[in-house]
C-alpha cells in the first residue's frame, strides 16, 4: 500500500468529530497487518516501536476527525477520488494525508530499526472540537522527548503557533420607541464605542514575535436588537484573539475589560496559550534538515501542539493550510509520498 492508496483508504471512512471509531478500527487493523502492536484507547489508536538501544522518545501524531461537509461540495466527500495527481475527499488535507505518511514512515522505521530510543505513533480524535483526543490520551503515553504534529504546512516545519481566546462582551442599554430615541439608551451605539476602544487597544499590541509576528484581535460576531422600530436594549459582540508570547492571554484578559467603556465581559475562554520551540532545538534542526528548509515557519491556526507544549514540538505535514475545511478538499498525492521520507528522515536524525 503506497501513500496515495493509504490516504484514499483513510479518507473513505467517515470520521466527523465524535464518529471516529470506525476509522480507529481500520487503522488498528492496518498497523496489525504490518506486524505492529496498536492500542485502542477510546476513539484514539497508538503504537510504540523500540529502537536498537535506549534514547529519546519521539511522538508522531495526527488527528483523524474532520469537520462536517459543507453544502458546497460537488462530489461525495467520502469518495476518496484520485484525479490529476490529487486525492479528493473530506479530511484528505486536514489531516489524513499526514496521518497516512506518518503510518508509512513508522512502518519503514519498524522494519529498519535504524534508530535509538522509542518511536510513537498516534492517530487521535476530537482535534476539531476538543475533547477526548490527544489531551486525554497523553497520560497513557510514555514520557516524551519531542513531538511532531501532522497538519498541512506545505511540508515546512512550524516551530510556533499562536494561542486562542474568545471573549464575549455584553452591553446593556434601555429600550424605547425608535421615534423617541432620547427616552432609551441604544445598546448597539454603546457597543460601537466599545468596539472602537478594543480596536484602539489592539493597535497598541505591536510587539512582534520573530516567527509568529503580531497578536491579532478580530470581531467575529455581533448581535443586538429585536425590531426595526425599537431602540435596542442589549448588544453582544465576540472577539477572536490570537495571542503571542509578546502579548499573551493574560495581557488580553487584563486589558480588554479595562478598555470597555460601557459593556462587561460575559464570557472568556482562553486556555489555548501560544506554543513555541527554540529554532536551535535538535528537533527543529532535524525537521529543517529533513525538509531541506532554512528556517521554521509559524502555524497559522491552533493544533494539538498545545497538548504537548511541555516538550519541544513542530507542526509539519503535507497539504496547504488554505485548503482545510473547504469544499472539494484535496491533497497532492506526490506531497504525501514525499512526507513519508520527511518523517522518516526526521525521526532517524532525532533518534540517532
């Protein structure tokens, strides 16, 4: 089974978040047929391969859950069609191509045993939603020295990712007839004042991380009003924040409430902090060498790297970030094949 065939096999099994059990069983079956000893834990599957002697422990991990298919799909999302050098299907890019490449790299390394230490592989659930994936599996795994997380990065190693926060602000006003607005207090107008204040605050977050750049703060939702002729008494808006070490989660949690003139923070979710690995770390150097790259890049979103933030880690995989979660998702078959060699070379160098 080559990289294209294995990717298509994984894509053809439905695995929307929460429904990964069938794909877990299929991966376990494949690993077993290769002479490996997979362990199923919930909706996750993992295995360990021991090298010729003691050494570091490296995790190769990818998530197998997908988002639901959008109405814009023009083909069966689970058809795993192979056409014009591409594999099309839901999850092909994010991240079943990377998982397939990792599986084949682990198979080759298990056959050669050309490394020291322990190589781990894990295919996990719930990355798209959070829940019972790598975070829940982690205590079952041996202590790690480093981790490689499969996400589409154009096969360039990402040594950092920004954090993620969501802040919902509630602004209360007073209802009145729209013909007599002076009798009320327009919550939407007040919210606009607060949004301007938040934008002004975000404009001060100018310190740049050498890989991640600036933190961002984006208004993504706003809701308010009940009828066209009523002064609104309530308005809510949601901020999506992507912190960096220069402007971390705690900074935003302190500064946003102070910037508000009228509203109050109703909800704050902010446990996903930025994750960075020193570009000089042996794992990053091994990844750069395997990819033939000169310097690490940033991963644009958040990933399971957060759940291994206590050890050096990189995000690395075949595929294009901009293709994830799009209709008629695809991955280049040749890039998945190249990823097998990249993961194998990385592991051999790191586990020397």
